[in-house]
């Protein structure tokens, strides 16, 4: 069974706003509480096309699917407006070991 990485990227833009403190202290902990990933890693960009990203690892595709189907996922989505005006880009990947 392969582990799955769910990555959320926030593209840079001229009018982009992003509150890194809120993201680190409130949003990602909310995601961890609701979705129960094995781990979550936050990127704060130094250079590149994104201002930030988060990578969450789940034990399987089934565990990831169950996480997204969690009752409080809507709360997570609604919280995005509290830290950014950026439309995030997501990627789900199989971790190759």
C-alpha cells in the first residue's frame, strides 16, 4: 500500500495576500485535527512561483479520501478566506519509496 501526499500550493501574484502566521498557527492545525494526516510540512517560500505550500502525508489513498470526506472539511475550506485571497492549487501524489 503506497502512502499519499496531498500538497496545496499558493501561487504568487501581484495582488496576492497571505498571512503566514495564521496559516501556521490556525489553519494547518485545523487541517491536522480534522483530517489526521501522518504528518504535515509547511513551506514558506524564499523564491519560486508560490508564496507557500503545505504537504500532508496519508497512509493510503483510502485514508486521504476519508479525510476529504470528513464532516468538518467545509470548515477547513471556509477558513481559507481568513489568511489569503489566493486560489490554491492542489496535487495528490503517490509517494515512491
